[in-house]
C-alpha cells in the first residue's frame, strides 16, 4: 500500500503492508527510531507522537489513519541544533535514567505546553499520566516541565 | 570472584587517540545509573584533561578487559581505583615522554588540561607525545593520584553525557540498531516453561508474505521475515505441538548466622515477639522489552545487546553457535533499564539462533506479553522473625528464617547464596545473639536478579519488625533503633533523616503518618522517612519521602541523588501496587493493565535525598540501596497513620481496611 505521511513537517512516501502501524512505519520505513516500542497496546506511552496537536500512541494508529494527520516525533521537536524547551529542561534537570521512556514524556510535555503555557502541577501530572517510567524519574520530569514552562 | 589475577594493562583501560581524545575502557554497563559520566569524570581528573575529550567505551568484548558483570551496585566502587590508577599511569608515561623530548627532568614538568607544561613556558599537547607509539604496560598497583584540590570534575554534579542524544531521539537503543540486509524475528512460544517440542508444521507459515525462514533448533522455534509484522503473523501460523515437562527450582537450607544461646535467651526474655512477613513475586518490568540484534556469519558473530554481562553473553552465544569465544563480539548498546533482568541473555541467544538459520542479521524484540511471561522475576518471600527483649528494652536474641527461591542466575552456588538470596537477612543491629537461616524452596516460577535481590524483602521484614518491637515495648522507633546501632556512619544517617523530616516533632493532619526505616547495603548507609495519608477507604497515598545516604566519597552527587530517588520511586511502586501472578509456572499478569506500576499520578509530592557521603571512605554503590528500606518506611508510616500493621505486600486497600478493622 502506497501512502504519503506528513512527519516533522516533511512529506514522506512509503510503500507498506496494509494495517502497518504508524509506529512500525516510523521506526522501520522512515528511520525515525526515537519513537520507541513499549507495549503495542497504548498502555505505556513510549511510542507517543504528536498527531494534530495531541499526544497519541503511535502503536494504536494505522499508518493509513496517520496519513490524514500532521505527525511530530521526538526528532521533530528541536529546531536544528536548538533544543525544544522541554528537551533543554529534561537535560538540565537530568530528568532521565535509562532514557527509554523519555521520548514519550517529551512528546506529552510538548503537546501540553503547546495548549497551556503555564500548567500547574496537577495538569502536568495528568498530561504525563500515560507515560510509564520504571526508573522512577517522575519527580524530576515534573520539575523539568515546570522549568520548560517558565 | 569479581577480581582477576593478572595486573591489568594500560592499553586495555586508556587509549590516547590520534585526534587527541582519550578512550577509557570498562566492562561495566550503563543502564541509566550514569556510570559512563562518573567514569569520564574520574579519568578526566586523573589525566588532567577536559571531560569533553574523554570517550568511554563500555562492555565491547573486543576492546574492554574481562568483567564478571554489572550488578550489586559495585561498578563505581570496583572501577574507581582501576580507572584512576590507569589514568595516573598514562599521565606518568606522558610526563616521561615529554621529559625525554624536552631533555628536562620529570619533576620540572606538570600537566595542564591536556598538555604537558614545562614551568608554564613550553606546552606540548598530549597528542604530540603519541608519536605512533601507544601508551602501554602493566598498571602498577600504587601510584600517586591527583590531589583532591586538582580534581575538577569528581564531586561536581554533571549532566549525563548521553542526555542530548536521549532527548533528541538519536540514542541508539538495542532495537534501534539497523544493519544492511537485517531481517526481523518473532518467536513461537510454548504454553509453559520447560516444554519440549513434539511436532512442527511450518508449511503455511513459510508461504506467508515476507517470510525468509522458519528456524528450529532444539525446542527453540522462530520465524524470520522482512518486516516485524510479517514475522509475527507467520509465527502465529506455525503449527506446533508441545509436551509440557514441569520445571521446579532447587531447594536448600543455608545457615547464615548461628550464635550460641539464641533459644535460651529467647526463653528467658521478658518480652518476646514473633511475626511473619510476606512479599509476592514481582516483575522487573522494563519499559523496553528484551531485544537483541545478531549478525551471525560462518566464521564469527557480532551481537548488539542489552546486558549486564557482555562476557557472559559472549560465552552463552559462542556455546549456542558452536563457535570459539574469540569469534563472538558482544557490543552492548544503550538499553532500557532492566534492573537485573538482563543478567540473562535470552533475546541474544534467540536472535543468534535466528540469524544463523536465516544467514542474515536479525533483530528480535520481544512483545510486552513475552516480557512479562518469559522473563525471570523476583521470587516471593516469607520471613519469620522472633526476638526477645530484656526488661530495659534491649534486644537479647533474634531468630530469623527467610523462605524464598533463588534470586540470581548463579542459582545454588553455595559460595554466593548467603549474599544473593540471603542478602541483608542479617540485621544491621547489635549486640545480641542471632540465628539467621535461609531456606530456598522450590518454585515453578522462573526467578532471577532484580534490584537489590533479597535485600528489599529482608529489610521490609526487619525494619517493620523493629517498629513492632519498639511499639510492643513502649519505645520510639527512632530511639529504639539508635540503641542498637554502634557504627557511627549508620547512626548519622538515621539521626539526620529523622531531623530533616521532623520525624519526632510537630503534629500531622488526621490519617497522616510518618515511618522510618534504614539499612546498610554493601557498605552504603541509607535511612528513609516516608509520610503517607491513609484514606477512609484504606487507600495509601505516599506524600513525601526523605532520604539520607552515605555512599562514601561521592563522584557525581546529582547522579547519586537521581539513582536514590529512582530507587525510592520504584520501590514505592512495588510496595503499593505490584504482585505478579502465576499458575503452573506460567505468568498470568502479562500487560500493564494486569500489572499496574506507579504513574505520574502516584508519584509523591517530593522525594528529598541528602547525599552526605563520608569523604574519607571509599565510594560505594547507589543503584540499589535507595530501593531497599522504602517498603518498611511506608508500612511503618501506615501504622503511624491509622494503627494498621500490614505484614503483607502490596499494601492494597483491602488489606489496609482489613488490618484496620481487626
């Protein structure tokens, strides 16, 4: 099946099996491996991307559905070498350990800040509640999102 | 067992490259503990070099010295002296080379940020001293090291070296490795552990789109295809019949401490208390499931893996493929934290079999269901404690029976059982007569390494029981502990955390409570206070945690804080939420819905970690100790909040309600 996706502001043509998920197309066809596989059921947040301004699980979207949306992956957050404020804040707060869940958290945080420039802690927790982290950096990640907002 | 006999050679540890950078080599692995950064700090200081010019290679078996494995929070403790010595030796060689070149005695020379200087007027960058001759030679044991006043990085908080790659998505985790011609694998799983393959029909599967091979080796069956979706679909179409052979773990009784007179002292104690504590099995539950890339050729193999034991994986893969070990190169990648699970190279062995069968490189990534169902887990534990107090409230005698299953891949090696499956079963208190026995009992669950092994289980029992003894004898939990602690470093962390958290003073709102717990874990001293609210329905909400840790000399204080915070957060999740269910050796909780872990909404308002390392003591580990006392601190806080004493984890609403009612 031939499709054209809009990813990180660029039009990308792919030829993929029907029902391929957006996640597998990003990782296997577009070499955008920053979006990570965690569960395949939309329960962990590791594969979140921004689709039409909302953070969504790319493992639950088919590429066909995604072709009608504007997709932003973690690779599309920075402008060239200039990091997005949430990326900078996560580095400054050292809000990561293994880093496997970090892409998904950054996506949720970036989507939150795009709709609410000064979220309170409750809003931050709610916006990131779909992002599981086993290393336990929740406290630092909350601080990082606050820092990015200020 | 963790030490080698021969002196290490400099070329295995430090390489001065032609571009003026320095490569530091270690067999340890960084899963997010930040040891890459800590090692770079150590080497940059000792070699007097800007840290940006230090490149750390971890675990590549073609380059690094042999290492037994990354566990037990030993990395910084073991590697600090080795890397410092190696770097100091390299610096000495550079000074000697400069001395020959400039024809001035060594003692007239010094180093300054990547160059040898002759009293400030002549300056030779290290790279100019290379002259095509690598730094080499056996590293002497005792070398003068940089004085602390000249160390610019050690002791300073440093952001992780990988941070930028992680936030931009550029970091290459195992499943992100892409090789030319690489295929994708999917395994065909049996219904239970220890199943033997009875028959296999792959006719339909072979004809499916993208399928390159159906591979069978012994009882291992998998499909290799162009795309992952195709491999999974075809794996589901392979018809297999299995013969189930029940697997049971081993059993053993190991006396760990047997002081004379325990029974007699218990019999004449003026107060005697006996309690039993129970912990369920729990899952390591990494966010990234196991993965490996294997590139197996007729004459050798290259493995891209996430592992705690690159040399262990090399041995396992070489054996599986029938290759000599030196024909297998293991290249550890950045990997999802796995907290001990990756001590076993499951995915690597399977990927190697698939790649050999297909004749091309293969990436295998397990599904979430496979990760829960087939990974080893932390075994359950049942802990029976009896203690007797004298009329003044001192402990006279202590009897402790730990019932659990094996906690490491090393299994029943009697040399290590008491420090693995029996870790921290001996209480850190005294003086009193104690008897401590480890009973390993068979289980059909596959069990192995998880952060701190049995320590978190034992310390839950010991520290809950210390509170119960204090309550039974009308003493404060803090004072009761301090009466039984002699080690000044241990006393200090306990006193400091009490002070910092305001444990003894102030009043809390109704249904709020604070609890303390502490331990000494591999010479790291750690004390915690948890504050909880227990709602009317019995829900435990963790509000705040305070922790004071003394890991000796501290290299990266913020890295230490991050590790301890993470340990506390993960352990709070174990304590409040987690229970792995299994039947006939088969894990039945195989998704995040059935096995919930703490989310952003469960995180406490604050986790305050004070790193107060004794700078005169050698550095000790921090990856695990933070996770060890948390369960008891929370359970003790629940008791303080509502009078319910919970002796079984997790602290579910039903258990709290039942304990409150009784």
